């Protein structure tokens, strides 16, 4: 059988708009170091990572970052070292400043109807970030 040279790989999912997102987005949480590396990887637009990074939360203790992803992602998320939870809209007020006394804020705030992070793009970036961190730690 001959190949036509046309790629049959699935195209990345279109960005999911944040405003009016129904149902509410899920939240993938990762250690801060890995999350920051993943943000950089996605923003640099590594050739295998189409799409962009959506809103990212950070906790005040600098332990974790949280990526907003489309609803339903938690149902199939299984990446070791991370967690994905359904928010069901709990505490999600986009565009508002954090409540007084809270330690969580936006590393990358939502932008009106800006997109959420594509879960497959995030999974790939987190995997690459983990490999980079392991390599850096093994060089010491």
C-alpha cells in the first residue's frame, strides 16, 4: 500500500474559550518547578506542541501550579506526579482579584474569552519538563 505523504495524525483540539465555558473547567495541578518548565515549553512552541497555554494559578506557598483545562479532562487524566480535579465552578471567578487573605493568585490570568490549555499539549509539555528536570538534577 502506498502512502500519499499526507499526515493522518489528529489535529490538535481547537482552543476552548474561557468565558462562558460550560461546564466549568477542570484544574490540573503539578509541582511548581515542573509547571514553570511546562509553561516555558508551551510558550516556546516546541514543534510537537501546537496551541498555547491558558490561565495558570499558583499557590502562595510556591508548591503547585494549576492549569485550567476543558471540563471532562479529569475523567481520563492519569499523569504521574500531577492531579486533575473537576472544579464544577467552585471558587472560579475569572477576572476578579483574589479574595483578601487568600494565598492563591494568577501566574497567567484569564484573558476574557482566551483559551484553556489543551490537555494533550499540557501532557506532552509536562513530560518534557520532567525529562529536563531529571537531566538537570543528574548533572549535579
